[in-house]
């Protein structure tokens, strides 16, 4: 046994090393540092480990731990010696530790290598515990300055060898004296991140599947009153035809029968396993119920009970304890305050929700944070004839969130389109990563509540505080289709479910109404689509005429989308006639449906032809609800042109994103980047505090390390100062006010350009001082080439990460909000899209005959700013303004840089539940 090299006595275990994790089989465990209080847990754990596993760990028979061993393995300094444990139900199931060593393999307080060793209880081997612990102990080691792990493994210990081999870290392996020797560099690599995310994906998808596909469900809190919450869920389970076992639990009704289900007094009275428990007891009784579920081996909880975070601070604390209790017992938790979940798979037929009926099976998956919105989504899906694969309404979203459903839907073959109602993000960076991956394979449509959350009181817990422009950026880059209403959500879903993705944005409009065709044409233009001239068949067109015209439009190589516009033909029983209109005579018969059926047949035929051609086809109709009903499930039908066109625009943009998502661009590697010098400058600047704003010279120096030249400006508070500055810089010069209140106020004379002599400079200084006052903060700067004034900035959003922004300087960005955003790190494609996205972009590309500016130089500047902020996390914000972009080159005339000691803002850490 190695000697105890722990130095400090009573060192505190860092709490930020604690995390809840999802294991390979979907269960959960708690990872935390081992402390002296864990002596009894360690001894109990060791007794459950087989002799073979002990031999693999210590290379010799080691049947029991001595008192000295126990002390050695539970006392750490958390710097040079660290031990972590994975726990389920507050008992150790696995441990890992590292000891820092020097180049000779001896204990050291300064080395960058460490020996690492694992021990996993036999009953929990194969669950991915060691792989998860390796991620967490590696993150701890990097934090403590350790760069490499050394491990020795017996050849027959294949499982542990595979843990190291499959980790994805850069590694070296050798075999000597009967032992496998591993050396792992701990710097994250693309391979190690891919391995970590793949394991995260499989584990979280499986944990969600365990909730949605249980073999048995117990409703705890099912009451005698038929309208009670628990009793309603029980009835919905049985009437929905759940294929597994159903149990009712009510301590006051043992032996009774609720809806054909015998009642047990407690979960312990059920002899068979219970996979899922629906909890509908008062909040004060929930902790005891959760403890009982953990002891019984329940895999997942749906907590319908309210009275948690939605009620205030005390409720939030109860909710945190509920999550801790559930995860510690290895269970995932949906809720609290949840509406429930649904799985329409005929092999499962699970309705563990407050919805009175199981939806029809179909390809749409739904997640909602709100129970009320969730109920509305279910009702609307049923009315629109859209079948569901799964439905989850998470309530307070304390554990299971939309991110978990994204993981599940990616694997679920029954789900082809995913719909989400969100109010907040638990982990926006993770959402962006998962959404992008899912959206590349299956459309993801989102309603985001709280668009104007700044007007909502801060105490409203459900609403995100992320600026809506940031949310738009996140959605746009992730390929998420954002809609504003439930109607629009289903308009888009109807199109995506039943029609192929459009290959372009050229729309052929064909129908028997010139007016409706023109309205559709105008709406398409307004939505940024490219409609062909509408083809009017006149109101006398027969269904056969429509069929021939649609077939021709489908076959036309110049069309990507076909839209049929149909009104009831005049002179038929289907044309609407109203009393007092002169069109309805006494004794007239009710409108018939023969013509409607004929039009439906024509559209069904055209839809088949369009599907073969890979083109979506939809219908816009007036006063033909019967026709729309006949087409349900095959051809999306819309009663107004603007609704159809909005859905088409979303589909076309998503299809374009999918075509480009495989080529997301590259992150260029610029030469002459002095990252080390930049880091030293930042570290020195932060020695005096947690945050600081660099002065003008320091900001220019930092930016210069990344190849960004800031045109020098010399302070000129007095006339003589201005003259000396101009002599140093050389004429012509500019004199400008840098006071924040005067920026962009050229109307007040805050900028004087092309001063080519001392006399002109003195006169300009005198006039500016008289006009603007002594607080103008006048600066002399060398003249830059004429061009377009722009602004480039990067800001860290605490929730999302770093964001790169671009716009035109002045009123366009500040007053009108014409600014585009991208997440950092930005690729070359992102930078190119950024400058083309703003509404004023034509000014950069030769508007009204002007000479185009150097957008290549502008893209390079954006990418250099992105690299700086991505490389150095302490750079909290960069603002370059104005950046004058000329026909050849650009000039950065002003720069501001703020530094702060910020928490890690990447998505590179070890797997952990939020």
C-alpha cells in the first residue's frame, strides 16, 4: 500500500466537484469527493466487492481494509490526492482516486502527472460508472494542474483497459512485467468530446425511455373520489389500454378496488417490480413516498403534486431536496407540478397524464413546460388529425427537461417531427448542441414563451432572462424552427409531417381564383419566397382541369413547391349562398358534396405525383372545410394564404439549413497570434480585482496580439495637446469627442474630419470645446480611408456563452436594433452570414452604384475577435466602434475591452445533470 502523503489536515472538499450523472442503463448516481465521514461507507462498499475485483485493483489478494487503509482512502488534501465516489441511495458503488507524482513516479506536490485507479462494485459493473468517473476525475485533475494520468492494469482486467482505451484522450500504451501501462493526456480532444457526448446521449435517451416505456406503473395517491387527480391518472392508464401492470396505492383504502385495480396500502405491499410511480399525494407526504419508491427499486417518478418552485423561495428549497432525494436513489423525476406523459406505441399505450384520452398514434413528439399549454397542444393535435408518438409535460422541469426529450427523440423511430413549448432553458448551450443534432435529422419546431420577459416581474420563476435576440441566435444556428402561436405550430407540423422537404423556395400557384392566387403570390413575396406568376384556371374550372394544371406544375423544373388555391365553383351546390344575397332561392337544397369529392380526388392524385417528384403540395381554400377534411392526413389545407405561406417559409428555410448543416464552415487558424502574451496581459490586469476595463493602450495591445490593429488616438484636452498629437501622427487628422453621451452625434459637431493643417485643427478644437464643453474628451486620430462605419462586438451571456455581433454604427444598430448575432466560436460561414443578415447589408455591397467595401477584411476581423474571446475566457466583452470598412481594407478607430473572472462557459465539462 502507498504511504499517506496527504499534507493539509481538515482540508474541505470542493462542493463544485459534486454532480448527478446518468449511467449507461438510464439510472442515476451521485458523484462527490470522498471525505473522512465516509469511513463506514467505504468499509461497507469494500465488503461487497469480489475478491477478483480487489485483486485487479491492488495486484494482490487484499480481503479487507485496515484502519490505516480506511484513513488513507478517506483523507485527502484535494490538491495532490483526490478521491471521488459514485453513490446510489447514499451508498458507494464505485471509487476513483489520483495521487500526484513526479517524473520518477514518487509522490509530489509540483508534478503534472498523477497515478489513477478505480474500483467498481461488481453488481454495478457494465453500467458505465468507471467511464463517468474518469471524466469527472480528469476534470478535477486539470483544475489542479495535472496534465497526464498514469495507470497500470492487469491484462485480464479487460473492462478497465477498455475504459482507458475508449476514453478518446491522446494516449500511449505499453506492456512490461506482465502489466498494461497507460499514459493519458488529459487535454480534451475532438475524440474525447465525441466519446463523452455519445455516452451522454445514449444514457439520457435510455433514462427517458425508461419513463416512457415502463412495464409497470403504480399510482400513489389514487383516492376514492373519481374526480381526484390520482384517481384520474389511474383511470386514464386503464382506459388507455396500458399493456403493463397497473397498481393503486392508498394507505387508507387497502383492499378496495378503484376502476378495476386492487388498492395496496403501501408500495412495499406490491411483490412485483414497479418501474414508474405517479405521485399524487400532498406535498408534505412526497418525501416519504419518494423514499419508499427508492427502497422498492422504482426507476422513475412522475410527480403531479404542486406546491414547489412555483410558490416561492420555500417551495424552491423543497424542490431542490426532492430532486436530490430522487437522484440519490437512482431515479429520474418528471415534475413536480407535472401534467404527465404519454406514449402511443401500440406495444405500450401509456397515458400517465391528466389527459382523459390517449391520443391517436402518429409521428409527432411533444414536450411542454406548461400543463395548460400541454393540454391545449393535445387538444389541437387531435382536432387537426395529427397523431402523436409521445407527449411529456414536465411542469417545473426540476429534473427531466426538453434536453432529455431531444436525446430520446433522436433515437425514437416513431418520432419524425418534434414540437416544444419552452419558457426557460436549464442548459442553453446543451440545448443548442442537442437541437442542432436532432434538427439535422428531424424538424424541431418551438414556441418560446416570454419573448418580452423584460416586462415580467423578476419573481416570475418560469420565464427566462436570456434576451430574445440571443434566443433567436441560438435557435437559428441550431436549425430550430421558431413560431409564435399554437396555430402556427400545427400549421408547420402539418406540412412537415405529410410533405417532403422543399428543395428550394420557388412556388407554383395554381387554382380557380385569380384573387386568391394574387393574395398567395403577395404573401409569398413578403415571406421572402419566390412565387411564379399565379396560374388562374377561372372559376369555371373542373376538378379535371385542376388535376391537369397541378400535374404540369409538379412536372415544371422551375418549381420547388406547388400550391393549389381553390374556391367552390360558381353555379354548383358547393358555392356558398346566404339568405339576402339573392343567391339562395326558397326551397333550394343544401350544398352537395359531389364536387368536393371530385376536387379531393384531383388533389390526392396531384399529391402522389408531387411526392414522387420530391415536392411539397398544399391547399389554400375558401369556404371548403369539407374538402379540407377529406384531405386530412395527406394534403395540408389552410383557410388563409398567410398561414400557408408562413408554414412554407419555415419549411423552406429549415430545408436550406439542413442542406447547409453538413458544411458548417471552418474556424480559420490565423498566423501570428500571440495567445501566450495575451493571456499574461489579461492575468496581470486581473491581479487587482475580479473585473476591470482595460485602458485604451492596454486594449489596443491585447487586440494587437490577435492581429487586430486599433488606430491610435491621442488625448487632446487642450489646444496645444491637439497640435502635438497631430505633429506625432501626421496630417490630415480627425478630432472627435469620445464622451459616451456624444458618440454618434455628428449633428452636434462631435467629429471633425480631414483637418490638414495646424490652423484648421486649432479652429476645430476651439469650436468643439465651446460647443461640447470640457467633458467632451477630445481625441486626435489619423484620418482613415472613407467607407462604411460599422460596429463589431463580442459579449458573454452567462447562460448561453459568448456571442459575436455585427451592425452598422450609429442609429441603425442603436436605435433600430439592426444587429446580427452568432455564437462563438464562429466559423467562416457564420462570419459571412453575419454581415449579410442585417437589413442595411446592401450598403456594404454597392447600394445605388456605390463601390462595394472590403467584406473579406471585415469577415477576417470578426473571426479574429471570435478567436480572442474563445481562447481567453476572462475576456468578458469586446467592442470595436467605429470600424470603417473601405473598398480596400478597414480601420478600427475605437476599442473597449472588459475583463472578468468568469466561470467556465464551454460545454466541455464532464457529463452531469443540470
